[in-house]
C-alpha cells in the first residue's frame, strides 16, 4: 500500500503488460483459457505484493473511465494503449486478489471487455438475466457502460436496459454515458432519437436535469410524432425527478397538447394528469380536437383521455339530470347574448360531441376502453342514455377473471342506483360453480341489488341452489343476501324467514350459524309474531357451536324474554353450566341475558344471575370483568348506585332500532367508477375527485378555436401541408374565414387565375361578400304582425349539424314584440310528413321584448324544397317554411390538389350535406369570358347552383 | 402508471422482475403471498390488493401470476388488460406462457417488456410492431444465431409506428396471398335436471389469418348480420361502416389476429347439441353411491359431435370411482375430486354410457348436493347460431387472394345441473309452520 513501493511495482506491471501484449497478438486476449494461463504464469512473480498492486491498479482504472465512456469505438480499442492497459490491470487485479474464488461476475467482466462482439453480447444477455432475477449486477457497471456506443443494436439495447436499472446507484459513472445520448438525439433516424431520449430521461440523476430539460424541449418540436410521444413520457420522468421544473414542463405540455398526432395525444394527457391536472384551462382549446381524434388514438391513450375528459366535462357543462328545476343559462355561441330568463335545459353542443364520439368505443376489444366509456356515460350522460352501456359491460363479463372482478364491482355500484339498467341481464349474473369466490360474492351482491317484487321468486330459487354450494363461505354470503332481500321486499319477508328457519336444520355448521345471525336481524325488524322461531332456535342452541350464532341466540332470548318466559331462564341455566368454557362474545351475551332476565323475572333467575355475575367477576378477560361490574351496579340495588338503578329497565330493555341490511357498495359511488379508488373503496394516492356540476356553465366560447382543422390522423408532414390548403369552416372561426372570404373575393371579381382557392360555401354574392361569421344572411320566418307578437328569423350558421350529420344546421331567433309573455314555444306538425327535423326544446316562457336564439337541424335531403312546419305557442299555431338556397346544402370538403385536378380542375370542392355527394365547381378563364363548370351527380342541384353562381358573378 | 412487474410461479418464487421507474424491493410481494396463503385456490386471490404504500394488481395466467405494482390512481382494468396483453404476447412469441419458457427466453422477454412500456405507459403493444422490433425465436434462428453470433433484434427499424395503421407494417410481400377466417362459436348454457334450459347464450369470435401483399382493404359481409347482438372489434375495423351497413371493413394486420367478438342476440333460441340422462345418488346407508350417465345427440345440425368430454366436480367425500364406460375412458383425479370422462366422437347409433359405484369416505355425511356435469364438445363445419359469411371483397390491390371461411362450434361453460334434493323454497312455508305448531 505504501507509496515507496509504487515505482518498482509499476514497472512490474508495465513489464507484464508488454509481455502480455506480445502474447496478445497471437491469442485473443480475454478468451477464458488464455487469460487464465497468463494469470498463472504471472502469479509466482507478483504474489508477494499482490495487495499493493491492487491498490495501484485501481488508480489508473478510475481515471481512464473517461476514455471509454466518451463513446470511443470499440473497434479501435486494440490500438488504445491506455484502455488496454486499464483493462489488463483490471484482470491482473482480479487474478491477484482472488485467484481461486473467481465469481461468475468476473467471467462476465472479462467477456464484456473482450473485443469480440459475440462475447460481449453473450455477456450482456447473462447480465440482463441477472437483472431479471433481481440479482445485483451493479459491480459490472464500468464494464458495461463503455459498450453504450456499440454499433450492434441488440448489444446497445441491452446496455440501455442495464443503464436504466443501475444509473441511480452509480451516478458518477452514469454521467459518462450522457454524451453518447446527447449525440444520439441528433441522429437522423427517429427511433434512435426516441430511444436515446427514453434512456436519457430514465437515468434518475439530478445533475442532468438541465440536460434532460433541453432534450425534452427539443424533442417536443421534433418532426417525428414518435419522438414527441417519447418526449411526453419524459416529462413525467423529469417531473418525478425534480418537481421544481413544473413551470417549464407545463409549457412543454401546453405545446404538446396542441399536437395533432394521434400517437402523441394519449401520452401528453398522461403527462398533464401527472404534472398539472388542475390546469384545466390548457384543455379548453384542445377539447374539440381531442374529442374528434379519440377514435383514432391508440387504445391506451383512449382510456386516459376519456377519463380526463370526464373530469373536464364535469367542470364545464351544466347537469343534464335535473331537467325541471335546474336553471340553465342559454348562451348563444355566435352572438354571446346572455339571456336572463331560465330556459329549459339544452345540452351544450360540446357536451354532446363528447358523448357522441365516445359511443363507438364501446365496441372496442380493449376492456379498459369499454369501461372508461361506460363510466363517462354514467357520470355525464342524461339518465335515459346511460342504458346503452349495459350491453357492453355485460359483454366484458366473458373476459378474464380479473376483468370480471372489476366490472362486477362497478356494476354492483351502478345497480344500486339504477336497477332497471341491468335487470334484463339478470341471468348473466347467475353464479357458476367454477367461478372464483370473490366473483361469486360480487354476483350475489348484484343479484340482491336487482331483486324486486317481480323477480324475487326467481332470485330466491337461484339462491336456494347457492346455499347448497360446497363453497361454504359462499353459502354463508348467500344467506346474508336472502336476509337483505327479506328486509328490502316486504312481500317475501315471511317466505325468506321460513326458508332460513329450514336452513337451521342444515348439516353444515357455517350455514346454520349464518342463518341464526340473519334470522336474528330479521326478527328484530318485526318481532311480534315469531316466538315460535325463537323457541325453535332455543332448541337448536345445544347443537350450535359457532360463537357468533350462540351469541345471537342469547341476545334474542334476552331481548324477547317476555315472549318465551319459560325457555329463557332454562337457557340461562344451561349457560351458567358452560359459562367458563365459552368464547368472550358468548360470555358477554350471557351476562346481558342474565341482566335482562333479572329485571323481568327476578324470582326465577336471581340466584342464577348472581352466580353468572360472580363467574364474570373473575374472568380472565377484562372486557367481561368490566361488563359484569357495570351490569351489577346497574341492576342490583345497593347504597352506592342509587340513581341509575331506577332506570335499569329502561336502559337495558329499551326498544332497539332494527339493523339495516344494506349493500356493501352503498357508498361506493362517491368514487369515480372504473378507478382504483372505487375498486379498493378508499382514496388511492393521486385520486382526483370528480367535481359536481357547476350551477352555471362557464363561458363556452373558451373552447372556440382560431383555426379549425379537419381531424387528421395522418403523419405530421401531411397534416401540416393540409392545414395550409384547407380553409376553415366558415361558421366556426372568425379570423380564418374572414381571410378566406377576402381572398376569394378578388379572385372572383378580377378573375385572376388561381389554381386552387380556399374553400368556402358558394352562395349568393351577398352572402359571400359579407363577413361570414355571425348571421350571414337573416331570413324572415315569421313576421310579428302575423305571429301575434311572436317574430322569428333564421339564418344558416354553416356549421356541421350537431344532431345528425345529414342535417343542415339552422339558427332561429325568436323574439317577443307583444306586451305579454308567450309560453310554450315549440314546433308542431311538419310537412312533408317524413321531414326529418331536430326540434329545439320547448321554450317555456318568453318575456315581452326578449328574444332567444335556438338551433335546430333540418334534413333537406339535398333538395331546395321548402321545409314547412308549424311554430306553436301555447295559444296559437303559425305555419312557417324554410327554403334553403342551394349553397346551404353544401359542405366544404377537403381534397388534395391531385385528386381535385383528377376529378376536375377548379376552385371549389364540397359535398352535399344529406347524401354526401361530391360537388366540384371549376372556373376556367378565357380572354374575355369565363367558363364555369359544375360537376356533380345531382343534376337538379347543379343547374340551380349554376344559376345562383351566375347571378352572383354578374352582380360582382 | 405501472411501476414494476413481478412474475411469480405457483410455489411462490419470484423468477422475473422488471422496473419501469425506480426499483421497488420485491418484499412488496409479501402482501400478495399473504393473500395467496389465505385463498384456497390460486384463482381466489383478489386481483387488486392494497398495501401501505403500493397497490398490487395481479392476473393469473397459465399457472403464473403477473403481479404489477402501481403507486398512484390508475384504472385497474387498464393494468389488467395490459398484463393480459403481455401474457398474450409471450404466448404469441414462444407458443406458450409458462415459467420454463420465460426463463429460457429471458432476454427476449426483457426486451419485449422494455418496448411495451415506457415510464409505465404502454408504448408498443401491437404484436406486428413488436415482431419487427424483436424477432420471435425459432429453432432455425437460434441455431443460426449461435453460429454466426447475430442477434434476434431487428436490424432495420420498424415503420409501423408512424402510419395511421399501426397494426400493419409496410411492404408486406407474399407469393401466396391468402385470407382465412375461422368463425368459432361457444355455447354457454346451464340446463337443469330435466334438460330444460335455464340459461343459454352463444358467444362467437372470428379469428383471421391474413397473409396478403401490400395494403389490402377488405370487406367482410354476413348473410344474417341481424343475429349479432353485441360486438367488439379489433382496432382495424371501421366503426362507422359497421353502424351504417353492418359490414366489416378493415385494413387487416399481417398474420393472425382476432377480428371480432360477438354475442348472438338472446331472442333466438339456442340449439343444444346434446342431451344427458343421468342419475347420481348417494345411499343413506353405507359409504357409497351410484352413478349412471348417458349422452345422446339433440340438435346437431346434421353434423357429428366430436371431442366430447364430461367433467364432474365430485363432493369432497368421494374417495374413488369404480365405473365402466361403453366408450372412451375415465379418470378420477383424487386430490381435486374431478372425474373426467373422455368420450371422443358421439355415435348416435350407440350412445355412450358410464355406470358404476362411487365409494365415499367412511363416516362422512352424505353429500347434500349432487355435482353438476360440465360438458365439452366440438362440432365442425357449423356455427350453431346459423351465422354465415356471405362474401369477402378486397380493394386496393390487384391480385386475387385465396379466401376461406371455416365454422366450428364448441361448448363454452356448458353445465348440466343435477339438483336431486330439490325442495321448492317457496312452497315449504306452510309445511314448516305446520311443523312448528305440532312440535311446540
């Protein structure tokens, strides 16, 4: 160890090294055999000072780490004297210190330090095997880490696995690998970038937090959605490593939430949930996009998005449940005109959007997705719509045992509140002998919840077979269930009671004991007529040994001792004999029985009671000694206890409320369904409460988005191209469509040649030149003179209709210009009879001078035939009609340039609202005239459109 | 989300562990072992357990427990579904999901787990994508690997993750283009002693094996889609088309996959393919009982019933069975008290019969409930619900593929109850009352 020894020994090592190097040329160095032989030949010379060598060697070893871990290519290793030297010294060290007991890890070290790829790979595989078994392989860290830059993909992957596992323990050494990852983050291959970020962010070393932050920021703007997905995952890793980075991370989350890729959506929502679940404002602008993307998101992402949106919706929309007394403030999206009076509940279109877009996911193969949609409907949908999830939930019961367990738990909670939902599927909850015990118990729970007057006989018959089950715990649970049915449904109480009494003669003791306990509870609810049952139980008493059951019978005796005046004292006599051998719970009840009998029938039982109280006084259990003392003071009059004694009878023989037999799932609904907290019935770490519906919906315009892009699930490059080409839907966005109309105007006027104009609704010129947000052109529906004060105007908001895609959205402004309020404004008969109209909800009351905007949907079936219907108030009916201009029957449609020119070169592509037929308008310019061509399969529509357009162009 | 995974065998050894976040000591599994001790059957261990700092979510597959540790709120089904997906992937890769196979392929398993989750959130679970990242082992490849030192990790990086159809890889090429569909139906039924159906329903699944070049777009339509009551799909199926036209339109994954699961609407009566005449009785005197079972065909749609098997969970008191079978052979598994009678093909001319004596443990009380019979069977070339595929069309590619549909019917949970000591619960009330008035 001493420093003086250093030079000579150092020279020895160099000697050895040089000698070995000559050998090394011929024999591949780290192969086991050659290494051993070299070790052996060295041994005689070095043995004396082996410990010192160990010390010295470890010095250069440490300092040379830098060399290896900067990612030097292993191929040039041989030429690197330093590295070879270090590796060698390492070998020497191990050979010298432990020449005999060479552990397997030493083998691995040798293999890892070889220059043969296959050996390294083999070694890494064994190392991973060690990690998998949970064995410690941390001492190999230096040997492993230098392979981090290997060119072999599998080797590299295994090294990554190792690094992630041990980096925390070996922080200093782990730092040496960081530069490799930093370099890899700039690789052209997206998978290399992604995996570098994955590993880098998994190294839980706080020094590299700034590096991670930088990497995440860069990756969140990466071209590849896959890399951005990894970035979203990395956000959570960094947050758990250093929560101080929260603010910066939220910025990244905000950016990634705007991402349009289906790949990223799920992961970023997970990050959002973990880092800043309270920043609900980040969701507003992305709400509609998330809803629209949902079907295309990968299944795991769907689960987290749905549960996040459930929470979001509960804060943003008003309750759809209380239709009558809940005041909902209607707010027109377009005009932001606050109505002061209460209108009937109208569901926010965004609320509806969420419900509509999640519904198809009930057909998902992923049980977690189905469950999350089910809970969304349970928590958000109007009551009458919740039923659609039933069938899907019942389907999940055919899945694995564990899935059944969770789904049954949720159904149990649901079935308490809504029997009707699951009653038609009652048979699906019948227990099979092969079910696991907890599945059986849950099914029993549900069957009990579903029991009503109509089906109780079927259920009881089913229960009867369960009582005979060989699984006695389950049989006992069934008896409890019968007890619950008996209390819930008064018609069958007697039947159940008699059935239970029959079970008292069952051969199995658990069954008998459970029956006794349940009968006790039932008798308490209606004790009057059942003294015969109590007698029967007294008779059985000798044969029952389960203490709970014995205690129950004793309690019954005491409580109703006046009904069985002859039997009760006899039971007490028997108990006095066996008192010392009983369980505590039985002893306590014996003391109780004695006390009660003493009060009612002291002549017969005075001595017995005193005897029992004396036994109790010297009992081993302090509970019993306490109880005995208490009872003695209470019932036996003496000078010390004057006051209480008088009330003893009232205290002990007070009428007691019957116990409620109720479901264990009664209060489970305080947790959001489908959550872990619901499953374990206690609040899990990180559980977020579902808020109550707001009384007044917050401003819904926060969800309006500047530029609405078609929901695209294409890869990044494509969709960004498209967003340039596609102009927005005119109604929804103000700035976007303003731009498009101002652009389109000159085109039409000057007839400059543009190959592809932004799409807009082709319509009469007046409408085109007007700014297309807000009321485009308002038409009169009903004049206030003819409408006896009620006037109505309508316009086409040019949004896709929310109710049905084939409908055209129409907004109607109803105003009251009379001096009295109008009541019950609704839509009456319509013609043609088959006309498909989505009516607005009846307006209960419209005050004088007030107006209200309502939206409705009309399916014009792609014809300009007017839709006639009656607008009714409480007193009157007015026939009105809405006649659409042909342009209103078209929707813009996105089409690539190639497709369009393939179809027909031109300037506008659209689809008819109802049937979705393609309509293409093209404009070709000649010297002085223009050629306007319209291509569509609907010839009537084409000619009308042509006429309208010609008029419009002539005006311009 | 998912923090760690432990694989545990029936004897309670943790033979594999994987952590996606920081390392959690395997002592956390002690809570699980405690629960396992309490449970009689491994199936009885509760899937969700709460410990002071963690939550344990377990699934039981093929004699293995997949135990995952989570630390914060997460939908439990999310974890359960994922764990089953892991087990499915192992099955897919190694042919079975057992301890020995996992131990033999521990490196591949580890690589798979690494790819499937990132920071506890699923990353790649589609088998097609995984197979590109990590090639499944084959005998040939393992020989080649040992000789050449090459690896089973893909050299080229996958393309699948980036397209809108993550389940299909690009540039698929086959010389023989084929698309085969198996319509497999299972009958779940409970029948009482008289043979009356207490409960019966049909579950079906369509398994596909599609090997087609390029990006084919398939449409599968049914003759009678109205039969289908409730369905669930592989993500590739377009929901909208199903809702409007009742046809399955999809770009298929490459290889084998489950296209859809369905449930046949309960309005249609379910055909029960066999009937059972049985009597099992235990004598009041003497420790023995008698058993006599005959099985015959009922509604088989003119096809032969194959792979017929009867399984009876005997009461605990039954020690041995001394029986004679006219067809097939029987075994009695004493520790589990299961009598299995393997019959094979059902011959309508000569009905199989199993008859003989059951001996009971001396002194044990007479079993109060007669055991029920679980039937297993298979009928080839018929879907018992009558569901028929009408045609399969392919768009997007020019070649003509080989197409085929196969139908099979199996017994699912098919149970004959033999409640011999059936005493109507509801009628007995007056009898009991009478009994009380006479005794007291």
